[in-house]
C-alpha cells in the first residue's frame, strides 16, 4: 500500500485539530501516512476525513483501544493494512467521547446533528 509509514508516531492521544481549538470528539482515527490523529466522521468536526482530503493521505486506522480496522477515504471502503508503530490507540483511561472536561451538556444531540449534516 502506498502512502503508509509504519514508523510514523501518532500525533498525540486525541484529535490534534480539536486540541488546537478546545474541541471534543467521539472516536479517533490515525493517519497511516503521517500519524495525524483526527476525530471520526461521527464527531462534530470530522477532522480525520478533512486531513485525508487536504493532505492527500487516504488511509487511516482506528485509534480506539482493541480496534485494528483500516479505512481508505479515497475508495470509501475498508482495507487491510500493516501494523503501525506504538501506541496503536489512545490511552485506555481516556474518556469516550472526550475529553470529558470539554463535553457540552448536550453532546449527544450535537452528534445527531453532525451525523445529519445540520
């Protein structure tokens, strides 16, 4: 698979873009080309797919504990990929969604609105 760097370290424990703006996320995805950690498409800001589109990095792996699946944003399909450098997920004690101290009281309804494109 092109565009994969198995040695690229993850950019952090959470969505790099949400961290910059004080946001929050539902689930995390790790870019297989550069290690950028972004939030999933069910999160309000969908930073992982935005990163894929702007950087041209098509492959991500789930950055959730116990998940090893991959996604190809270009083909919009699940794919198989190699093992990436550790760590392979956010810390087990990290809240999902998170970070817990930034979750708005109405976070569940915000996810529904994000999913529905509102």
